[in-house]
C-alpha cells in the first residue's frame, strides 16, 4: 500500500467513515487575496455584500455547533449582524452527529457550512483530509494571534499554516466537596502535590473515597498530568514518546493512587459516577473548568457544597497548569471565497472580541482562549455553586500557563494503548514501566512509527 493510500485509510478509520468514496482535494488556498472560487456555496445567500475593507462577502452563512456552544453563538450572531450586516444562522446539531456530518463533507468535498466547530483533539485528523481552509493570511492581517493563549495553536497548525481560530479551553481544576473535606479535617488549601493529596485522602473512612480512577478513561487522566509537566505523546520527528520518563512519572502516581486505597473505580459519566459525587462517596474530581456546569446541571442539590483548587503538582514547585478539552471554529476549503470571508469576519467578531467572549462565559460558562477576556470582572464574581469562591479568577490565572500538546491523526491509538496497558497495571499485571513501554510499542506497531 502506498503512503497516500495508507494516509487516506487512516483518516477514514479515524473519522468512522470507512465507506466514504473519496477525499476532498485542497479546493482553495485560504489566501485572503485569492480571486478564484471553490465548489459549494457553504450555505451562502444568493448575493454578496462588500465589507468595510472592500472584501466581497456573502450575504449569509450557516455555522454548525453543538449543545451550549451553539447556544452561546446565538448570543453573538445578532450583534454581529447589527454591526456588520450579513445574516449568520446557527445550526445546533448533536456533538457526535455534527462531527460525523462535518467530516463527511470534508471527505466528499461538498455540503459544508460557512464555519463549523472543531475540538482540538480532532484537529489533526480534520486537517489531514486537506478539506480545511488555511486562514494564516487573514490571521496575520488581523494581527490577533498573540491575543490567544499560546497553548491553543499547536493542534491547529501544520507546516506553518493555521486551520482554525481558537475558541474555548478547559483549564483544569480539582473540584472537591467542601462538606466532606471539613468533616474529615482535610485542608484543601494545604495540598500542593499528588503525594500530599493522597495523604489527605487517607483520612477518609472505608467506603468513602478521595477521588475516582475510571477504568474507561485512564488515558484522560494520564494526558492531563502528562501535559501538565510538558510531556508530548509524539516527538517533533513523529516518534512515539509515551514511554518517556515523564510518562513513567505519571503512571507511577496513578498506580500509587490505586494502591493507596483512596480511589474508587466507577466508569466516568455513568449514573453511579454521578451518584457518588452527589452523595459525597467520591469527594473530588479533577477536570476542565467546564465541569462546573455539568455538576450544576446534574447535581443541582449540591450547590454551595463544592470548591475547587488548582490540580496537584507532580512534584513540589512543579506546574499546576494543564488543560482538558477545548474547541475552535474552522472553515472548509470547499466554500466559496465570499462565504469564507463572511465566515472569517464572523469568527473574528465572535472569538477575538473581549465583549463577546465574556458574554459567552457569563451565560454558559464557555471559558475563553482570548487573553483579554480575563481582564473582565466577570472572573472575579463569587460563584455560589462553589461556595462563593472566585473560581473564574483561578482558572484565568492557570490559562496562560497551559503548555501546548501535540495531537495527531494517531491520537486515538494512544488512547486505546494507554487505557489497555494501564488497566493491566492497575490490576497488577504490569509495572508502571512495563505499562508505558507496552503502550508505546502498541502505538508504534499500529501506526508504523518508531519508538523514541
């Protein structure tokens, strides 16, 4: 099998679209000065209008998103239309369905909207389709790249070209039940490292746990902690790097948590998982800032009983900044230039303006990647769900310190390998060293890469 065929097969496998008939070619340059148009109208209207800078833009565009993110865009499309003209319609589609639908349009070369949401974890696979428009020219012209937290750009960039504008991030915190901690003399403010966290957890009685180690998501915890200390799953040359010393550090900590008896092992997002947080059987949860909204929605009767601290460091004095989750807006290469210009104009208005990002944060808790937004007093408001804590300011302090992370089309293979071999590690079948070594070999074997 030649390299092109192998690459196409990997993309189709990742996208879950093995029956797709072909890849879209790079149907557009993304250069704002390009004059040619491309196939598809991206949901544009019948005519076009001229923006203040003289650029020819479509009269209307459609933008795809999911859940509260789509709802948050509904807060910005009317202000955009009032100030800039042109109609922007937001189409809300379920998260999984939207991903499948948009990837199908990239692979087929037709049917894409003017702009669409893209999670950072999916960026490498979507860029690899050659179906996204390079927005580097517009980004340079607008001179806004430095206005976003630096950790967002790595997965959106390939060969010096940029394929999306950052939207939100998931700065990580450790949410905890204030009532449980207080009842068992656990001082959250004294916790700096994972070793200290484990020691505090040993104060809890049998049947009550400090945190949860979900057997279906060891890779999520590993990735969060690995990124926190600057680890990368692949080297710049593409070699598999999940057997590194930093990865081994993380594996040893996770195994220590398990062996200490301070963690239970409920599947994440299951009803039992939520129930344990609701009744305090599980007293802590390390996750992105967005988790507050989930806890609020699912466990509303626990309002005021929660607090949040920065995630524990791997070692004393170490970083306590990392990320879990985050999305962006992107434009398909197949869209015509007028549609793409309108989409970029809307993206810039929505994502690169403090006022719009604060509006989204206030209404839906969408945590912005735009640094200027953190200057708002919205991040200093007391959070009643979190016991009156000014949690927004803590997350705003974490955000600029988040290290970049290298997602690739083979990220799903890392997920599978880490989960498989860490499960064996937790069950005593592997040592931490064996777990990271076996995981690295599995990824290398399945992706035709070298082990670093």
